[in-house]
């Protein structure tokens, strides 16, 4: 999904394309906002990976549905980004906040 170096995955390729298309925009009346969020589902609890583990709510975050039918995670943080480099930094931060359980399984 992510890939490294010359072996870029689908995430960096898609993000690069998003920012290329934004930069091609010539219409001064259009404004773009790109936000990054990252979550995990661990032990049936939804957790925001971009907040420190000690600040995570014990019961996890709630998955909700809006009146228009859109599904969202209540309380999930959103971080503005303007290039893939910022996304990669946030992904590294989120990866370091993951829950890692030890098991005896393969």
C-alpha cells in the first residue's frame, strides 16, 4: 500500500496525483482542503492513531451515520496537509501510536 523508495505503493501515487491536480487548477474561485486522519480498530475499539496513546478514550471512538447517510468516526482528529511528505510524516506518527499485542500465533 505504501511502498518505499522507487517501489512506491498506491497511497503515495494517489496522493501525489491529488496534489498534482490541485496545482494544475487555474480557477482562482476554487479552494482545496486536504486533511489526513488515521485510525485503527483493535479489540473491537476504534482509536485515533494521531493522538498520544495516554490520551486515547478508554472506550474508543464511536462510528456514526449522518442524516445524509455518510459514515464518520466521531471525534477523529483531522490534520491539514499540502503535500505527500506531510502525509508520510503523519503516517509515521500514527504507525508509532498503534496498539501492538503479543500473541503466540503466526
